[in-house]
C-alpha cells in the first residue's frame, strides 16, 4: 500500500486545531503517523521560525521511523538551511542519506557534523556507521575509537565497535568489546547476544549457549538467536528445544496461510505467519521459518511470548 503524502497527512488533520496544541502534539505524540500529521499542521500554519525548525526536525525523525527517507531528507535540509551550525541536524540528515543508500552524501554530512562538534561522541559514531556501510571497516573502527575516548562509559559504542571487528574476523577483540560493555553495566543486554553469536562463529559452543540463553531470557523471541541455539543443539531440560515452550493453540483463527509447507521446501528459506487463539482466549501471531541445511531442515516458530525449534532429517521430508 502506498504511503500517504505529507500533504495528505496534513489534510487528514483538523485545520482549525489550536496552533499551540499542535505545537505541543508535534514532538510529544507517541505514534509516528500522528507526529507527521501534527507537525505538518504546524508547518502549514506557523510563521515562527523556531516552531518551524522544531516541526520539520520532528517530522523528519518520524518519517525516518516510517521508512520514508527521501521526505525526511527534505525536512532535515529545511532545518539545516535555517540552523546551519547545529551538528545534530547534519547527523540526522546523514542518517537519512545513509539509510536511503546515498553514502557519499551521508559522508559529507558526517564530516560537517564532526567539524561543528568535534568533542561529541555521537558525530564520530555517525561517521563510523557510514564507513561501515561503505565497507571501510578500518576507518569505522578508528571513528568508534574516538567516540569511545569521548564517551568511555557508553557500552553501546563498545557493542557497535565489536560488531565491526567481528565483520573483520577479529573475534578476540570483538569478544573483549562485548565483555567490556557488560562490565560497564549489565543493562547492555545486546552484548550477550553479540558475544554469543561471536562465540558460535569461533566454535566455542558452551560459551555461545550461555550468552544466547541469557539474552533470550531477557529479550525473548529474537529469531536469529532462536536459530543459533537450535544449530548449537541446545535443548532445555525436558527435551523441548528453546527457552520456553509455545502455548498450545486450541484452534486456528483468522490465519494468513503460508504459501508452502515443509513438504514443498526448496533451497530458499520459507517464512509464513499465522494467528492462533490460545486457551486463555487471547490471540497470538507466530512466524514460522524453515531453513534447508545440508542434511536436515531447521524449523523455528517464534512469537512475542516464546519460541521453539525442531530439526527434521531430509529423509523424513515428503518430496
């Protein structure tokens, strides 16, 4: 379905809305679509430069959340035209350029953000992300190093740097970064995930299972983690693969039927979703992924409550 235009979003709002109320709702609405609508109303009716800058910047961020990067770039360009010395606005636009694939433009904005705010870590993180997407991993690590020097207690920086080091097959350094993030604060739960996946690549299965199960207890339902644990042969006590058994559905309800089943699997991955009504009367959406491995199929059933996995030898799969 095509996304409504910004003009359409404005037309859907009440043109007689209280301008002060709209200015409050523009940055404070929870939903991206609501932010876009309220900010569009401010932009259409306000002549106050400060209000317009706030509305364009807020709408640009909401458009980013909606995946509408081209429109976000237009909003950030308006903001930069009126506030050309604020590094954060260049950083916002570089992120929109980067996510839309315009990496050269993103790099120009990242460089300008660093020129304007060379003592802030976020500008180096922004350029590191651009360099990473460009495949310039050594430069990305250098920028993360500078960001870490400026913000040594930000565990997220160590996690992001570790992921790039893993891409370079510098596994021991990556493990060190993920571990340091956890040493700083256990709130950096993503470090368990990334360290576990790195241990898996290194063939250190016990450490991988320890980290991935720790992450799954804190953030259940991550499909990549589910599949990694299944490939590691992890089974919880009692024989059920996974961390928590999925509640058994009493009947199928309003299903989006998959287009194929395990008996029709090809070399490509299969993904289908269905909704089930549970015994307590609630409904839940579950996604099924089946991946063909050299000598078995790996199925993962994931929802927002729990997950489980199962292996099926190729010989047991109907042609």
